[in-house]
């Protein structure tokens, strides 16, 4: 639906601008984005798929916590220094957008693209942290627009 596409693009644009400027996002943007994607995917929605996507993200955060524990020798909150809570909420907000298989591919590719974007911006502006939700929102906006234009970015992936 065109209206959900427009709402999603506005929300993703706001997330991008906020994360770039202030290194944080408003707390209510991820839930609004989640609801927008739920409405957009209502006809093909799979609650089991969303549950798998959320479990995937929670497991990644658990592995990050374990990695930080072994790397630095003490148990630390990964949201304090290594990964923003807004970034985590943003990733949870996009879970209704894709099936589990597509979500894992999208998350991986989106993270790599985010790192490439950040690497490119480092040529012009030195930053110590990555605006992950901001850059990933650009990737998500591109995907949403391509999907609306009936372009299947996962067409070449065979399992």
C-alpha cells in the first residue's frame, strides 16, 4: 500500500537524520515503524516468522554479550558502550518486514552495507561510533521502495 510506504519512508528518514545528528533516536519511532510494517505485511504476516526474527536478533545480542565478556574479561552491558539501545530497537522494528530466511540475508547484507557507508563517510568526517540505525534505515528504505516497485532483491538466492 502506498500510504504505508510513505509512512515507512518518513519514519526511516527521521531515524536516519536523528541518528546522524544526535547519535540517538526518539524512543517512539521504532514502535511506530514496527506497527507500520505490521500493517503493510498484514495479508502475508506470519507471527512465527516474526518470532524467529526476534529470536535471531536476541541470540545475536546474547552472543555479543558473551564475546564482550571473554574479550574484556568482565561482564558488561553491551548497550552501554558497544551497541546502542536505539539500534537494537530499530532492528526489532524491521522484523515484520521479511520472512526469517530473507531477514537473515537482509540483516547480514544491511550490516555490511552499513559498514561500507560508514567507511565512506570516514573519508570526510572522523567518527568514533557508527550510526547503525541511521545507515541501516537507508538500506531499509531502499528495500521498501524496491519491493513497492516489484523488484525482488532475493530472487537469486536459492536454498
